[in-house]
C-alpha cells in the first residue's frame, strides 16, 4: 500500500510541476491534490476490508 501512495504522490508532483512550472502556487496545489489523493486511497482501502 505504501508503494501505491508513493507512486500517486510522485505522479501528482510531476503533473503539478509540468502544468504550473515556476508558479509560486505549485507547492500549495501539490499539497491539496496529494491530501485529496491520500484521503481517497484511505477510503477505498477501508471499503475493501
């Protein structure tokens, strides 16, 4: 499960950097998107059990 989280975070970071490049808001967008992704992974994981 940790590997899945790591891949999701890396992919999100890549897309945020690709889209926003040197914008001052790229770190904030990355933080929000990664929090949403981790929340969704947690919800899916608990539904499976």
